[in-house]
């Protein structure tokens, strides 16, 4: 197609006797934003809910409604002046709408040439009219936070070949044809829709534009038709009323299977809470989809919603996207009625579904398609994700693929700031690091964001990438790190067109330690310990402190005995003349880079000793004394006297003798042959170690 001129172009269709087109499912558009579901919702859910088209084996259809924004009543007429003002379109001195001049436009803009009689020569104060080539359409984008001028439309083929979106201006019988007063608004809205597709596709590195039915100069054609009185106003009252409007359009030739019909219905809605209505088939097939191949589909917006509110949803764009197949019920964030629940998004708002809304993307993303590009629109879906295997509107034959915007527009508006919760670290040898990233303004989680895990050796401020992770539906990101060496970690988000870059706070992954203690009873009692890296088994640095602690038997409090420092092998040693029984434990308190640990706590009992003396005679006298290792007498305890005959190795207990107040014992024997004797103290389970004397012998 040649784009050398952009004159105002429209086609008036004469009534032609044609069979009515098959009618599809219905989606009703909000006038903008994420308005709360209004009381009108219940009544409008009557609209063809889970209807079927024609035969029982036809495509499955689904109905959905949406409220208009708070304070906006779609039943009240809106003047042409108010619509042109909302659209950012000025009026010339004759009161005719003209596109505003954009000093950043790359070529002359095209404006309507219709003039009142006698006004062939414009005054010097009028905007200059032009019919020269214009790459960028005239007018003011509704996304003023992103664009200063409309994007370049697609200009392929003949303008009528292949699948196309036909724009229609419809007015009711008995009402005036006001196309001249609303044409500039409609054309600006057409350009707004292309803006939405351009910026949204650029978010995933692609480029898409609508394939408008256009003239040979690439200017979208607008069919002007009259429909029966009430056909527009009542079209949201139920399936039969919507069918009246569509059948009227079809009877005038607007029923081609290779067309989507985007209708600007010049009448207020019968329902104050609805801005638009549109067809959508329930079909998630990635190819040969009913929304792409089956039959003519229709979307309509009502008079008060012709012009999008600044930086908000375009109702006409919303309905067109429905006809392209969004949002299918299997999408990750689908509502029950053909919309989505992860706002801000052109297709998301509370439509009465039981699934609650979530502010996932910032409100600045409200006019754009598919928050996080995981439900219905992505030019580069990741393999294995929903859009890689199901219907993706970006694949629609009603869209042209064009080069991506470079760079994607920002409009001077900063991306929404993000913040992180404190990073938590759980685990020992493998440590799971977790944090949640949120939109700083809305406090909603930032989902599906690619995050870099950064690592710095302990004591260093030099970070390097250790890996990547993606935030989940709750904004949480997790990463598992090895604790073999101490290091500082943090999460870093590089930012995108929606959210600004941010970095979490740091967290130190400490080395887990393993402490061991071996006790050798005796007098003195010796304590041997070790401290090591629990992951590698290697010794910690020489001089790492450990504390020997005791909990005396019968008490509940631990007390420090002494502090020791490890040698090059991680070893420590200590000895003690035990005078009291208790539980001993070797403890590493941990440090800036190490995790605390403690050994087992064996019970250390008091060592004892017993002597043996033999005095020959008739009888022979055996004596001894039982004391603690420190020499304290052990009084009034029983000691066994054991014996064995010469030439044997088996000891037998002959008797038990109780010690005196000074710990002494004595006993007389008169063996008939040479015999060996010894004293044996069995000890106690919790207090004293046992002891055995040296042996003595008596000859017959």
C-alpha cells in the first residue's frame, strides 16, 4: 500500500439483503481502570452465560460484563466537545474537531477537510490542514505517560486483503448521523489501539499492529451504518438484544468471516455501568483457533466511551482484544468471565468472579496488554509456559508483525520503585535464601521478575553473579547456596519498563561447624576436643575459641570451665583432677562467619582408688583404703573382696566389706593353698568411677 496521503476516508454501506452472521460470546468493557464491581453486575451476568452458538457441536461461548469507572454513567450522553476534549483534540474556529499538532511528529499530520460553507480560506489562527504523507497519525495518545505522539501504523497489502479489522460507526434510526462530529475522536481511538499493541509488544521484544481495513493510502476505513432504534442502547440487556445489533450489521454486509467488526455505537448504554460489549470464543488451541478462523466477530463501545480516559483503558481496544480471543479460562490469572485478575492490565478488573484482584503491575501499566505477559499476549513466550502451548493473541492473523519499538517508550515517567523484605537464610550445609520483592507504592508483589543472585566472599565488598532466580506469584524469590565457605549474598533486580531496579539487603551465609569432645577418665581426667567445618570437614582457622562448660550433676545451669583455642588441626586438650561429677560439653559460640555448635555432653564421674595390704599370720589379715582420686576418704560404702587360686585366672567375689569413717576396710582369711586377693569398688552410675586395688597373695 502507498502511504502518500492521509485524507479522511469512510464508506457508507447501503442495505444489502444478506444472511445474518452467527453471533459469538460476549465481553463487556469497563470505561477504564480497575473499577470495583457495581450493583449492575448481577443483572448483566444474564448475558449469554455459557451460551452455545447454533448447533450443539459449535464453538463454546462465554459471556462476561464489566463495570464502568466510579462516577461515570454510560447512560448519559456525552457531547462531541467533551469527547474531543478527553481525546486531546482541539476545535478550529468553526467548531470542527481537528487533530492537535505535535511538534515531535516526523511528518505533516492529516486532518479532516470538511468545512462549513463559505469557509474555504482558513484564518491565520487555524491549524494548517495537510494531505501530504504522514508516517505517524495525527492526534494525541491517551497514554500520555508513555508517548508524545501516536506510533506508526502497519501498512501492508492492499488494505482489504486477508484478515482485517473493520471499524464501524453506527447510529440508531431516529437519531442523527453525527459521524462528522465524532470522526476525529474515532480515528484518534484507532491510533490509541495501535499504540497499545506497539508498546505492549515491545515489552517482550516484538512489534505488533492491527491489520485495519484501510484504503490504498493506509488510512483505516470507517463504515457508517444505520441500525434499528434501540439496537445499540439495549445491546447489553441480554443475548437477544446483542444479536439484534449484530444481525442488523450483518444484514448490511458486515458479516465476513475474515473480519472483526469494531463498532462505535453512537448511543448511550441502557446500563450505567457498561462501556462496551464483545464476542469471544472459548478456544485455547494454539493454532486453528476459533477466534482466528471461525466466523465474523463483533465488539462495540457506547457513545460516552468513544474516547479513552488519559492513561487508562481504551474500551474499544478492550473489546477488540476480546474478539482476538482474550482471556481464555485456562490462563494462569484468568477470571471466571473472560478477564484477568493480575492488574494493571487492559483486560483486568473485578468482573464478579470469585477470584480476587491483585495489583501485580503498577497502575501505569493499566492501558497495556497482559501484565507480566503470561495470560494472553506475548511476542516471545517462554517454552513450557501457558502461552507457548495455548492461544496467544500475539499470534492472531488480525495483527501484523512489525519491528519492535527501539527503545520502548518511557515518556519520561519513572518505573515504579520496588522494595525487598529482609533476606532470610534457613538451613545448615545448604542454605535457602529468600526474600519478597514488592511494588513500593501499591505494596503488591512483583511477580515473574528475573533476579540475579550476587555473592561476595566474607569480608569483601566485591560482588559477582552466583546465579539467577524468578519471583513467584507472591513476589518471593529463593536461592540455595552452599555453606562450605562464608559469603555475603543479596538479590539484585535490574528493572524493566514497569518496575525500577533495586537490590535487597545483604545476608551472610555462615560456615556450619562441628564440635566433638572425648573424655578419658582418670586422675587427672583428660578432655580432648575438635572443631571443624561441617561441610568440608576441614579445621577452622588456628586460634578459633571454644569453651569447655559443665553442668554439675543435680543442677540445671551450665557454667564455663575454661576457654581453649584450636591448633592448626582444629584440636584442643585439657586435664582436670575431677572432684565433682557433672556433664561436660565443648561449645563454639559462633562468630561473624561461623555458626555455633556444641559437642555431646558426657557425664564425668569422680575417679576413685583403693589400696591392698596383706599381713601374714594365722589367720592372714587383708586391709585397704578407698579414697577419691583427690585422696578424700569414702566412708560407709561397700567394697568387694575378690580372690583367685594360684594357677587360675578367674576372680570370684568372696565377701563385701563396708568402709569405715576413714574409708578403711579389713578382713581375715586362712586359705589352704596359695591364693590371690584384691579389693574392688564397683562405683555408681552417676557419681563415682569404680576402682580395683593391686592384688596381694597369701601362702598356705
